[in-house]
């Protein structure tokens, strides 16, 4: 039975990191094939307040942090596509307080879209099945299906073919930093394409936290395989980010890597004290820092 729609609800949309992200190919349509491992984190998060609006209001969307028309926002797109699929188009007022930086590689927009889709499907008189909701989410953005379930997942295709992962980082402390640098994902893909054309191969050195030989590096055993295909081009263009990664490593990190197309970087520590010291050092430099004990 469908739950009664509340007058107002506040949602927290968390973020994701990519424990590894490998660009494995390019399709004829220009989309890139990926092999990546998504891992959810509760912070930073966006705060989404959804309130019933007067009849015939449509969707009233406020997101002060993003200087774009409401109709261009992924939340608006999600509301429209859900209505087209179900015939249910509730009048809503949505206010988004951004906590996830834009252009950080943390999936903030996709997380917002998933939160709104889950809200709509919870109160829709004729909700979509999980399979149909996932298909709809994938049509909105490649990362959106992951956030619907918000559990670790191995992703292939363009990042939309998901398989739940039983990866555990229990016992680690994680420091996530979000430098005040915004990186466009289309720019990052274009830069990678250009670099691959120039080099005709990807010879990035990979940060390995295991002792498995290269032939054993299959996705099922990549729990501590930290790698990101974008690093080589992003760090060339933004050397400050490389310096931040090196600083995280100086405090004894077991490994550190950029998330998504950047600019966020995370590091894993076996000792909580090391993580706490690293976080304090980056905060002292004015970098937004989030400390997680997993």
C-alpha cells in the first residue's frame, strides 16, 4: 500500500567515491566504457527539502548554489521523466542546500536525482518496480542507479551496469578532501582522449595496496586497488591536486586516489591517529575535509 504523502520531508543525499576507476574503451557514440567500484559515503551531503505545493504549481525548484535555470537541473529532469513514466506529476516545492561540491567527482547531482526518484516512488499511487525505476534512473544519468540503492557496487558499461559488491573497508579511517577546484567531467574525458591519442596507450602507474601480481587484478579482488585513469591528465592540469595527494600520503596513508574525474581525493589509513592528523593538516590549509571511521 502506498504511503500517504507528507506535507514536508527533508532528505540527506550522500556522496560516492570511486575506489578504482579505469577507462577501458570508447564507444562509437563517444561514450566511454568504464570499470569502476562505487563506495557510498554519508558526508558531505546535500539537504533536500520537499514540500507539497499549491495545485497547478508544477515543480518549484530552488538551488541557490547552482546558477542554472531550474529546468536544466537534474532534479527537474527526474521529476519530468518520472511523471512521463507513471502519469503522476505532483505539485512540489523543492529546496536544495548543496553540501557536496560541484565538480568534485562525488556524484552530487546524481545523488540528488536518486533521492527525488525514491521520494516520488514511495508516494506514487502506482509506483514503479525496482527494475523499471533503475531503467528510468539510468536514462537520467549513469551514476543515478547506484544512488537508488546506495550500497557498494561494481560498475561497467558507461557506469550504469551495476553488480552489488561485498567489499568492506571496516577498520580503516578515510580522509576525504574537497579542494576549491571544480573540474568538468566532459573536459576530463576530452583530455584523457587527447592523451591516449598522443601516447597510443595508457601507461599510468597504479597504486596497489595488495601483493597480487598484475594477472590477478580482477574486479573481485580489487578491494584495495586504488587507481583512477583521470589522474594523469587532471594532475598535469592541476598540479596543486597532486601536491594534496602527496601530503595525504606523507601522514602514512595506505593509499590515496582521486575520485571520479576530480577534484576530490581520498586516503585510507590503518590508524585513526594518522587519519586525524592528516585531516587536521589539510583543514589548516583551508581545504574542506571529511573524516570517516569505517
